[in-house]
C-alpha cells in the first residue's frame, strides 16, 4: 500500500536533503511536488489543499527555519500532518457496552463486507478472547448466507441461522436475541450491498440500525476505489451514524488516496485495514505507523507485534539450542524459517515494515515475491527426510525426482540448494564472531550503537 506515493515523497525529500538550507524557492518546489504526489495518489482535492497549506504554515515557522537540519525538520512536519490527517491514533472498537455488543456492517456490493465480518470475528475470538455470533441479513445476494456460514465455521465463531424468506430486521433482531440468551459477548451483523447508493438500500439499513441499536456501525469500502470510496463513505455517513471505516484490499492499493481522504471528509476514523485474503489479514489502523511507512521509516512496532503473535517460540528455542551446540542448519530448518515468514504476512509485507527497505535496489525489491517462498517450500516438501537432513546427497537423479514432485524445474532445485549453502556459510561466520564485527562496523552509523 502507498507504494507510489511513498516513492514520490521519498524522492522529493532526498533531493531536499542535498540543500544546506531551505529557501523560498526550494520550499515552493518541494511543496509543489508533495501536492502532485498526493493528487496522483487519488487523495481528494480539498484534502490536498488543506494538507499542503498546513505544512506550508508550519514550515514557515521557527521550528523548521531555525533548525540545524531544515530538510529533516520539514520531513517531521509532513509526518506530523500525515498522522493528524489520518486520525492521530488508533480508534479501537467500543466493546464496553452491556453484552452483547452489536456491530453492524454497511457498504456497497463487492467491498468485502462478508469476509471482513469473518476476519473481525476471528480477531475478537483469538486476540480479545470474546465469544462471537455472526449473522447475515443479506437476503438478496445468492448464497450470501451460506458464504458467511462457511466462513464462520472456518474462523470458529457461532453462526445465526437465517434464510432469504426472512426480513433483514427480523434476522438482525433474532441474532441479537439469540446472543443474549447464550450470554455471548459480541454480535456481528452483515447486511446487503448494492452496486450503487440508492434510497431503498438506505431505508433498509436504517431500519436494521434502529431495531438493534449497534454500539459500532462500520462502513466497509474497497480502498482501490479511491475517490469513489470516499464519495460512498460520505453518502453512508449522511444516512447512518457511522462510528468507523474499514478499508479492504489495502494490500492491492498502490495509491492510498482513500486512506488519506476518508477521515478528513467524513470525520470518521479508519478502524481496520484488510490486507489479504487470509482469515487473519485484518490490521488495526494506526495513523502514526502508516505515516512512518509512507515516509520510508518502516513500521517496526507492527513487525514486533506480528512476530510475537505468529512466531513458533518453541521452534525458535529448538533452533537456538541446535546452533549453540555447534550443529549446522538443515533444509527442514530452512523450510521452517520460510513458513514463519509466511505467517508474518510474507516477504513483501516484512520489507514494507523494515526501515530503509525502500533503499534496496529495484531488482532486489521485485524479487521479494511471496510466490517464490511457496515454490521453495514445495521443493523441500518433495524431498525425503534424509535429503532434508543431508542436502549433499542430492545429485542428478534426485534433483529430477524432486523437481517433478514439486512441479518445478531442476534449475529451481539448484537455486534452492545454492541459497541454502549461502545461508549456511553466513551462519558459520556469525558463530565465529561475525555478528560482533558487523555491529562494530555499524557503530556511529546507527542510533544506540555508538
């Protein structure tokens, strides 16, 4: 997400750092490039104008002009304004109501409401330890109810039985009553979408809202819709007392205009980002972390939280003990590390969160393809246990068998073995004190190491 905007802004500030001081000319040029970058990212025009004007006012103040590093000071101003634009801090769900806390989902057809209901249900169950009931009040889309039933089963939350002969109000009130009888914590109500905003749709969801009085009313919108997403959010906000927005398909949105516009235009916070198809691919929206990613500073906090949640600590400890005993890695260890990486969102997601990853050569960034990891795992899975423990025995006929079993080519097997050999060599260097030498070389270049 934000790839295009991030690259444009970072290129702009890189040029600015080459100037010893800020002048009216280079300030005007920088702000012009910031404006163009935001417009190309499909940020709403009024939002761009207000943003650039605030940056201009603060940049003209003492905090930038009197700074020893005015370029860095200006970047800090832009960072602060991006955070402010997107909402200052994460706005968590309000679940403090008397159980069951009811959450209503609204949005256009195809935005991803049903999958978002399932993802949030899973998140509430696994992270917040809440008992959850989901219900579908979509009586129009073929198989909508059945889709949610299957998703509820997959994420292990309770499902309220409904059918297309019922009314949306009847389904919603029935689900809330069922949750109350079972003493459940949260009820998530999915509703029907339309291809466009219309009166019938609004009247129906207003009736559902009035009947169940939800503590949260979330508008779900496809982030790739750009300005159309913002316009739809405005229309729903006028008809419903929205409490927040969920932006779906954010992993496929290289521009990010909706994320930067929707809070300013509607006054409602973005609460979650949908970042993939996996059941756990729903992230809380943290404006300060997103601003950091946009400016190429990474998002180490999210990376640490993801690692703490997904890493198999028993396997990490097992591998640590193995290395302490002087034993080398084998291909099973290599496979485990790649699977851990996948559980953390894949290589592309990791790179997005690492500070300075944008400085990698374009060719290196393009190689951060998660399909490559899947291919490598498939190759290792096609090996026998003996081959995984002792890769040196893998010769011609074995390579052909492994390639055939994994649906790859012999050169793919060769490439994997080469990568594994390189990793082995690096691990040996680290065991011999290479890590200390590497850190010593970094002293003075990184904060905290001098």
